[in-house]
C-alpha cells in the first residue's frame, strides 16, 4: 500500500523522547480489524503517562482517542455495517501496538463507533472529525463518573429513595470536569431537579465558564477554604456526591466533606482510607478506570465503550454538550503533551493530521 504514514513514536521511556517518524502503513493483523486513516487525534494525560509506565514495551506509539475514515477492512468485517470512507470515532486500548498519533492506525471493527452523518448535515467532515476526536476519553470518563458511579439516571431506584441535594466537581472546567458539569446540568433539566446544587471547584478566573457549563456555586481552590465553603453551601449537611479529578489531597478533602451515605468518585488517585469515617457515615468510594477494561476478558464490558461513544455523539449532535478545542498540527504533538503534563491546559487539545 503506497501511503505516507507519519507516526509519533517513543524509543525509550519518557514523553520527552517522542520522535516523529515515517513508518510503513500497518497491515491488518486479523480478518475483523480495520485500517483507519486518522483525521484527528485527541490528547489526554494518559497519552504521556503511558510512556513512563514499567509495563510499556518500547519503542511505543501512543494516543487513545481519534476520528478518521475507514481505509481498509479485513475479510470478516461486516461490510453491510462498515463502509470504506465512513467516518468513525474511537477510544482504543492502552495495549494496542498502534496509537492514534499517526496517519494510519488499526482497530478491531467491533470497537469502532460509526458517526451517523445524517445527524451532522451542516458540518464539514474535517471540522466534525476534530470536534469528535476531542471527546472519547474525557466525555466517557465523565459519563461513567456521573451516570454509572453516581448512578444519576432517570429511573435509578436508589435515588428514588434518597434525595440528592448537592454534588461537587473538582477541576471543573478541565477536559473531564467540563463534561461532568454539562451532564449534570442536562440531568437536572430532564428530571426536574433544579434545586440540586452543583458546586464547581476551579480558579476564580474560571467561575464564569463553570456557571455557563452548569455550576450553581463555585469555590476558588487557590484562595478559599474548600471544606468551609462546602459547609456553607450545604448548610453544614455535607455533599452527597464528590467527583474528584485532581489527586489524593483533593480526594481526602472530598471524603471528609461527604454527607451521610455520600459517594466519592475517584478518577485520579484514591484518598487515605479512613475506615471508621467510611463505616460511620456509610460512605461509598467508586473508581473510574475507563481504558483498563481492555485488560479484562469481559467482552460485554469492552463493547460498552463504542455504545457509550454512540450516546455521546448523539448528545453532541443535539447540542446537549459542547467542547472547546485548540487545534494543533501533527508536528506539535510532543510539545503539546509536555504542556498537558504541566496541567494548565483549558481547551481540549486535538492534533489535526496533515
């Protein structure tokens, strides 16, 4: 196949060692796999973290999120469903040989999310591809945190018994946090629960953005006493849900701020497990580890990834969620990951393939 395949590849541990190379286009390894011409790749913290893990085999590609066009299909791919040239969005496995930071990548067909173009008649494919590539990891992590771990669905029996009054989202205008706020805002509107307090923790300069996304109250993590503010906003009751997107110190604060039967959802790092506190307040601690499902043998759970993506694409088509994107050139990939590592990126970073 006479195609140009530019790939970010890391020959040894450390994101600073990434180099951009021209490599052969990968060959289909199985009859059910698909070759994707990548149009855009979303950048996530796990993309640089992976390059420092002892379990990573080098040289290593990286990049989990992307969108692109079907270029070639294995002999057993259902061609009544998958068509050459169809636009797809994907969240691939941490354990894949190929990544999304490349002109071409390989994915098993069953893990692809086909984009229903009839929902996007007014969108140019290339622009749509960039916007969709920004979503998988962040939007699905938020989806799991809000709808799976907190259980905020319309017919959830638990929440028919126990009333939710308040939920905290940390790093509230970041990639995952911004989707959490939007999901919570939509959920409140759809369930008629407008009195629920959505408390965003972020810098004061981002308060306006947080409110536009769905926050009802804001806490300045740089200058406010977080615990005191939570008590003030909840009238000393504590919060019913705390979605922690920061780390151990923040999770510890969240654990102490929970109301009786409160729920702490962890995305980054667990708190110190204070067993007496957890038991006496009947607290729940739930972890979100999105991509690690690919390390299991649970095929049903793995197939939830493209299904979840399908729901998110539909929400996006209906303007239920939005994402702020900063578009990069492929050549800017390494520097962008280093910038992301410093943790002061507001808009979602997406590489547009050349």
